[in-house]
C-alpha cells in the first residue's frame, strides 16, 4: 500500500526572480551572438535559454487546505502541503487533491430492515482526505468510492436493525438515532480506511416506511398509541379508586361491605376510564336502595 510522504518544496518567489534574470540575460546573449555572428555562442545561448524555459514549468500553486501529489515519470515522490507559490522539478506531474471537509447526502434507498419491513432511508456523511497517496493510488476515483461505499454501509446497517424496537434493550433505527449514527460512522470508516479517508460524522437524514406498507404501519402505530394511552388511564384510575377507598376508610365516612365496595369500584372505573362524560344519577333513597 502506498502511503503519503510529505515533501517540502522550494518557495517559488526566489526562483521567479532568478529565472527572470537568467531568461533576460540569455536573450541578450543570443542577440549579441547573432550580431557578432558567433555560431557556437549562439547555439549555446539558445540551448541555455531552452533549459531556463523548461524551468518555468516547475512553478505551481498550492491553495489552503489543498495538496499537490507529485510524480516523476509515474513514480510517486511525495505530497506538497505548503500553500503559496512553489517550485519543484519541472518534470514532476502535479495532481491537486483537496483536503477540505466535504459532505454528501445519499439518495433515498429502499431496503428491508431486520424484521423484513421495507423502509426508505438516506444519510448524510461528512468526510475528508487524510492520506492523499492512498486516495489517489489505492482507488480509481476516491470521490465516487466514498459515495458507493457509504451507501453500501447504510444498506447493511438498515438491514441489521429494526425500524422500531419490539423488545426491551433492542436498538432501533427510529428510537436510537445517536447509537445508529455512531454505528453508521464506524461502518463507513471501516470501508474507507483503505482509501485514506476520515469520516467525521454520519447521520440518518431520512427514515420512513416504504409507501406500500406506510398506511398499514400507521394504523399499527396508532393502535399501539391507543393501547399505551389506555394502559396509562387504567393505571391512574386504579390508583385513584384505591386512594378513594383508603380515604373513606381512614376518615370513617361510611362503612362499606364487600358488595358495596365492588359497586363503588365499578362506578369509579366507568367514570374514570370512559371516553364520554359520565351522567350523574342522584340517589335520593338510602345507601342500600
């Protein structure tokens, strides 16, 4: 595996002045040699001028948060990170690689979760290049590689977890976004290590049931919500009935036998758990009639 080697290259400003002076002097020398008809001097001055002209191709710019990957006739010789005007061997090929933080949002993918339910899912991945040599030489197109591998990791993660948790302690896509995001980041990072990439963040940006089962799952969620609400109402009603009986007994308001207690419990539960407002009935007789 080819790993990055940082190469320090010379500042271009001194070379700019030197080459300018040499180029001007050699042009003057060629003109003088032609005037005095010195053929040997003319040829040497022309060859030197061409050599200086080739040296002008050694200049290149390195922008902030950018690296130039240098190659000499196909051989990797290093990566220049120092920004500004630089000069290196004019025969070096210089490929720009951005090391800025980048992000992309995957398309909406349709996959089956671990329960077999078809879902739609998408993610946002924030990444950057940390090893320019691996990014350039280990994969064909590192930008496309990031996109494809991120979507593959997202598919694998979605198929490994349920959309909703059905058991206690189960990690689900919808109810545990922080845990899912961390697992997605590790999954993507494991795939991009060989290409010299660092995953800064990976999060799910879209999550929903597929259209063909969305209505059925909505009814299921509504039913679960109704059941949960009823459970809470019943638990609260039982607590209130128990408190009422205890208060009546503690304050000795009235003595109730088991049959009357059962009737009172029944009436209170109907009032507390019923969906409609209760219609009061006033008993004008005795307690037992």
